């Protein structure tokens, strides 16, 4: 039987975050932050392919086979959302276990419970509200290392931490590595010293090295090509590192396709285009692109995460006030986190799904510097020498790392300052609650609009649906519901799934050719009402497709389905039909 104290710990570390997460999902809802997760669900369930896809080169290594089998057996169950939700629940328990053990010596149980609830509301709620596999991978890797580091020398926490790291790596390797790196300062602080943290860090490094090695050795030429292509496209579309310098009409057609995310036409979007048309202009990138990205991200960070940023300032001030012997390492860590955020925002990309997990790691690091009682032997000797002249009883407690640390972690404030601080805290919580409620309404309205369009697309089952510019319809959908277009194939022309090998196989199965342009021409020539495809496109993609389909002399043109219907505004998905153009 567990003691009452042990039951209270379990309640704070396991039940509390799960109940709070359930309250968020049921009360505010849970919404995909990007279309990537919805695209993955459609790939694994077979919506975008002839059958469920078991392997996607960039994501969900190993999980894909399980998900494809699960969707085959029970297609109505949202398996991807349940898998990621379960891993996020495990992640929440790991983080709360670390925080609970860190805070427990310094605050009474009731206050500890309140602090954990506040942390969830201000720094963790968004992970459930704005759902993303990227958040899960980064947070799970960091949480596993922190949990194991807080219990050095114990086997089962080490195995659990390494298992969490591997589970995160299988979701998305690069983000698991980033999460592990962000957790290193926390792990060293929680372990008490570099010497005690070395076994865990070496084990984690060895595990990641083996995982990357196995992945490289088992990579097929097709997978390697897809990964290289995705990296090049990310430099163009996500990081804005490369500028286009088209020389011919074919080059302009290819660069226009990339700007519209029409990535499946290998006739115009090919490695030659990437290498000869796109170049890195250092002066333009550093002088124009990076400052603009940094200014935009700084404003969004202040708007979206002001409670966490204020908490970082408060904990930094607390460390400065109470930890004079640990300031040098602390400020180095602060500079490291700041440089990582600046580098990601300016050189690469810092979306919310990366920003808040990294800020959470930074906040826990500051708490460890402030509250954790462990010291190196040099730190202990310095404190013992400093206090020996005034109170010999404190020498012993300082040498053991207890008492002295806990007596002075809370700065002394006057009653007026304490009341002012409490009022400021309530104001911050209220402002963030209002902001979260507004975001909930925005996401809910966006989800309803996207579901209405998906319902229209799925009405005519059995016919081929050609989709372009529809990827954003998968944003803001709930991860705990399945979205299907019904029986019949769906050919996606935009987004990263468009250049997946599953789409090549689908085009060949539909028309006998893997070439996207020729496939579309053959589909456009279908005259039977039961075989004629349905075209759901945006005005921008229609303009490009009309130029591409007409470049080979094909007498077809895509026009709005209703004769009187004008093309919708930019980014709006509409149904189009094929109009045969008389030959001259």
C-alpha cells in the first residue's frame, strides 16, 4: 500500500496534469497547429494514397507501420491523435514529476499544487490546445533526460529517460536532438554536478548516435532523395535562405510552382532547378531577411508568451539575489538559450511549436539554478567559509547541501511589495486567460470553416478528387477525430506529401503514368460523368495549372464549376471543372 505522502505525490505528478489536459481538450478543444499532422494522418490512413502508407521518410519512424495497420483495422479511430496524445500525457507526467520534486522542499503542499496549476495554465496549456507532433518530440526528449537526471544512479529512471528519448527520436529525429540539447543544463543541475550527469549524457549521446547511424544505414536511395529535396525546399520556403534567379521561362514556371508549394511536378521542380536557379545571397539574407524575421518573432514572443518571459526575468533576479556563488555558470546558460532562440528565429525558423518548449526548458533551468540544493564541493566550501564566523550550525547544513539553500531561496519583501506582487500575478494570469480564450474562439471558427469545405469535397464519393492549395484545410482540425474524404482516390498536388513516392504510385495506378502533368491531362480528358475528376483548387494554383496544362497543346482549361461563379479570393478553395478549348 502506498503511504498518504506517496499518494499525494502521484496525484500531483500524474493525476493533476492529466485532469488539467482533459479539461483543456473538453473545454477549449485541441487543434492542429499546422497541416503536417493532418497530412500524416491522411497518409497513414490511406486518404492520400492507394492504401495506408507505412513509412514516411521524414517523420514517425516505426510508428508508421503500427499506424497503417491500426487504420486498416479500424479506420474510424483517430489513431495518430491518440498516439501523440498518449505520448504528450507521458511527457506531462515526466515534467510535472521533475517540477514537483524540485519545488516540494520549498513550499507547503497546498501552495505546491497551486504553483503546478499555474505552470500548466501559463506554460503548458498551449501544448494541448495547439497540437503538434513537433511539440511532443521536443518536450518528450527533454522531459526524459530531466527525469533521469533528477534521480542519478537509479536504473529504472535511466531506462525510462532513455526510452522517452528514443520514442521522441522516432517521432522526429532533429527535434528530439534539439530537445535533448536544451535539457543538458537542466540535467547537470538536477544531477548535482557534471560528474554525476556524465553517465546519463553519455548514454543519451550514444543512443542518439546509434539511432542516426541505423537510420542512415537503412535509408533507401528514394528516401535519401526525398530528404535531400525536403531540405532544399525548407531552405527556400521555410527559412528564406535562398533567392531565385530564373533565366528562362521554364525556370520561372518552376520557381512559381515552388512558391505555391506545387512540389509534385518533377518536370519543373527538380534538382537542377534547385542547384542552378536558387542561390544564397549573404548580403540580402543578413541585411534584409534576418532582421525582418527577428523583428517579427520578437513581437510574437512578447505577445504570446509574456507570462513565461516575465517568469524568466523573475527567476533570473532570484538567482542574482540568492545564488552569488553560482552566477557565472547561470549567465552563460542564459546567453546560450538566448543565442539558440535568436539563431533559430533568424537563421532557421522559430514557430510556436518550438518556441514555447524551448522557453519551458529555459524556465525549468532557471528554477534548478535557483532552488536545487545540490552543490559542487567547491561551492559548499565557499559557503562554509563565508558563514563560519557567524553561525557554526549552518556550516554542517551547508556542507550537506540542505538547510542553508532552502532558508534563503525566497527573497524577503515587505507586505506592500508582497501584495503588489500578488496583484501583478493575478493581472498577468487574467490577461493570459483572456488571450487563450480568444485563441480558442479563433481556432474553433477556423476548424468549423475547414470542416465545411472538407464536407463539400467528400460528397461525391468514388470519383477522383484533385486537390491543390487545400493543405491549410487540415490546420485547426481536432487530432481526436478522423477526417476522411470518403471512398475514392484523392490526388494532392501541393505540400510535402505531393512529392512522396506514394503519390507517384497513385498517379501511375490512376492513369498509367507517374508524370504529374501527363496524369492531369489524361484525367482532364475523361468524358464520362462517373469518371470525370473533381477539381478543388485555389485561384493561384488554377492559374499555374492552366499554364502548365496548356503548355503541351492540351485543349483543356480549368474554370469555376458554376458558369457565373467568379474565382474566390486568394487562398480560397473552390470547385473547378474542365472546359475543352477548341483546337485552332
